C-alpha cells in the first residue's frame, strides 16, 4: 500500500467523571485514494480486549471521532498484535470497527460510572497508605576545576 499522505493527530479526551478524562491518541492517520484511515495498535501479548471491552472502546472512540469533522468519516481499524494464548505466537489481526457492536449512551454511562467509582475508591485507598519516599537526599560534590572546561 502506498499512502497518499501520513499525518500526526492531536490527542482527544473523553470525559467520564469529575476531573477524569480518557486520553485518545492514535499514532497517525493516513489516506489512500481519498479514504482516511485511523489505525489503532494493540501490542498486549496475552491480554487482548474481550468482547465487552472491545465494544466499549469502539463506542468511546466513535464518539470522539464524531466530534472531529475531519475524522468523522475515517475508517477506524484496530491492528491487534496479541497471541491467542500463552503458547501461541503473536499474529496480526485487523479488526474493522464497523463490524463491532457498540453500546447505547445509557449502557456506556453505566459502565463508565462503575469504572469511575472503582477508580475513585482506589485513589482514596492509596491516599490512606503511607508510602515512604524512595528518593534519598544525596550530597552533590562540585569540583571547581571542572568549570574550566567551559571557558574559551
């Protein structure tokens, strides 16, 4: 395939709760014969998105793409490099997101509210834990003779 163009794409964010947004940034977009393509790469080896996760991801991605007139008509493809199981080799699987069932806005809101609640609980729990600082104060030794390296 010889693309007509390849461009960087600005990141977008999907708001899911108070001060909580999901970042969305594809590596690039490209065009072939007037069609714009937006690839999404998945490099997890053993943990590909299952049906529900994939549907939720595609639902959110489509909503984000609808907000950008330049990307609204883009062909959104997922390039999955995962392995079928721990003994299998990685294989490229191209998923056309047009074939993926998406969720209604009500179902999406319910799933995201569960995620936000879990995230907020985890964040609150971490604030309760006293984690000692790993950085130790180190003494910096300065050798004045090294300054002559910068003189002309």
